[in-house]
């Protein structure tokens, strides 16, 4: 965190490349002009629908204007840049599931509910994960979610860094699982091969490799493992193991407090 003495005088921000404040800290444009019915919500809603259907790369001011039947330049009275639009899109979907239930006092049950809901949200909007993971949560819905997550760990006798670290471990697990799930879907879309098709195409090669005997554990996995597990069950099994780790971390951290 910068000290007050490090703040530059007005007029130097542009020279230093200081980024603008978040979109929520800037005045919003009104509905003046030839499309008075156009609004930030309408633009963001159209962008979310487009991203859901075709991915975030498909989102552009020109494409959204075409979807809404307006001129491209009219959008800029409401949303200044695509980065602003991505921030607004992210925060809109972060608020889809409402404010969330108040913590029950059972941290494990509450963290489980957060993780299940977060995975469901990310799978509903596959474009969201890389954006949400790379941008700090500044929008009102994102901040509310963060506050709720920390609230689950409050009252357990932990410092704020430990609260954030343990809760963040669970969120990191969810993101990793969802990343794999999204990647599998994208691979199918890109190659035209579903999981069975990929196995048939790669099977002869893998069979020859394993026959050489240099990968006995991998051969055991191929021969004996469940290759079509239910993804919900896989997720919940892994989540319980992560929550076991959080429980162990709580015992250790309380012991050193």
C-alpha cells in the first residue's frame, strides 16, 4: 500500500500511466440521444448472452450494437471501453444467485455451499473463469461475494490472512476443477471428438506405449480406473478432501495462535 507521500500531484497521472478508477467509481452516462431506451443493463445483458453463446472473444461493441439494433457509437455513451464492459458483465453474473444465505456457524457446511454454488455459476458462464480469476473483485456483487466468503470463516479465532488463505484454497480448488471441465468441453467443440471418439483415436498409440512396460501405474489406471465418472460426484469427493485439509489447518492455526 502506498503512503500518502507517494501520491502524485494532479496532472501527473496520465504521464505515469496511472489506470483510471474502476467503472463503478465513475459517473454513469444518462439515456440522452436517439436511443433513450438504451441502458447499461441492456448492453451488459446482450454482452453476457453473446459471451455465453460464443465466448468472451466474440464480444465487441460493434457486435453488441448489431444485437441491439443501434449504432456502435451510441454504446460509448454508456460503456466507455471493452474492459469496462467485461467488468460489468462479470459483476452482473456474480449477482445472479442473490446475496446468499447468512453463515450458519457450521463453517464446513457453509464453505461447501459456497463451493458448489461457485462451480455452478462458472459452468453456467464458461467465459467467466479467466476474467474473474485475473481481475480484482471490485464490483458490488463481487465484493459482496468476497465478504460472504470471509464471513464463513469469521469467528473461528483466525487472523484475517488465515481466513482468506483457507477460504481461498477452497475457491482455488473449484477454479481448477471448472477449468478442466471447461477445457474438456472446448476440446470437444474444437476437434469434433467427444471423449469416446478421442479414446478410439488415441487408443492404438497408448496401447503400444503401455505395452513397453515403462509406465506400470498408468497401465494400471487405464485397466482399472473408472473412465466415465459422474463429474458432480468427482467434484464433491475432491471438495470433501479439501475441506478435510481446511479442518486440519484450523486445528494447527488455533494451536499456534
